[in-house]
């Protein structure tokens, strides 16, 4: 298990808002003005709360980087101390773990720098620690770097770096990063618009269970955006989204059933 920043859901919210607007589109024209509203909403949400999710505390789960039971126990205790408000004790514990080369400790110390919980809090040091954790394969740090560069939390927004780190985390299986990377290519954030690459990442996120990505991928198949137009695949993904609780998807399933009827 690992201590990590609670993942933000703004990327999913952007996808969810996008698919809601698409549900009312009168034609199959290119995703244009309607998705820009979702982009503005996502940017506003990220600017307001990127990294601030740490205020809810650290999460514990480290499926990718194994720890010995003894080190894991130390990490768990440090996380508990932080949650209990024993900040100095938690800091000392994370520093000791960082000296042992534990990426989760580097990440947590970075978050404490960003939250002003260190004696000499430094955004520069936070960025250094995040890069160190990310380079060690800590996926939460990779995704957090994408969020930080996108939001401009550490200076001017850098959408090129943001998309780079989203893709790194996406390649390592982060569903939230897959949604964010897909949205980056969908909207052309820091890169030229690429509907086929957007479809690739939305497809991965859809397979990972993201309902908004499932709906949007269905819409892309319905209209042939970034993929070959395929109403049966569109119906399949709308149905998956419906099964997972999407409110608009059942209507799309019924619509496609009518269109596919011989």
C-alpha cells in the first residue's frame, strides 16, 4: 500500500459534462463549442482545488511498488499521525522513510511542502520531491505533476508538461490520467488535437470503468470521431455506461436499437 494524494475527479467531471452536452446534439458534427464549456469548467475546478485534496488526508494503497511489512507499518503509522494532526511527528517519520528511498515518503513530504506544513515550506522542493517520486514509478506523483502543471499551482500553466505526465501515469494504468490525457488530445491542450489519440485514452479509461469515458467513447463511435463509425460498438459502450449508472445512456441505447433494427 502507499500514501497518496486523494485523486481529483475533475477530469471525469469534464468528460461527464462533455457527454451530457453531446447527448443533445442535433447532428454528428465535430465536437466543437459544446465541449469548450466542459473545458472551462474543468480548468476552473482544477484551479480551485488542485492539490488541495490533501486537506482530506493521505490515502493508503501501494499496488505497484512493494514494501517490506516493517516499512509498510512505518508508513501506515506516519499516515495515521498526519491524519490525527501530529504533523511534526509525521514529518519526521516521512523524512526517515525518505532517507530509506521510499517514493511514497517523497510524495508525502512534497504534499506537506505544498500545504505549508514543513518548517521551511518550499514549492521548489515540493516539485523536486514529486519528480523524484514520479521517476521512481510512483503513479500518484506522476498524475499529481500533470495536475500541477495544468493548474499553474507552481507558476504559469504548462500544458505540454501536463499532458506529458498525464500520459506517463496513463501508461502505468491510472484511469484518471487516461481520462485527462484523452481530454488533452480531444481539446488540443498543449498539443495539436488528435481524435484518434483521444479515442485511445478514452477507450482505456472506459475499460477501466470510467463512466464518462464510456459514454464519450460511445459517442465517438456513433459519429466516427477518431474511430471508424460503428453503431454497434456505440450501442455496446452506451449500454455499459447505462449499466454503470449514466442517466443519459439508456436513451441512447434505445435510440440506437431503433436505428439498428432491420
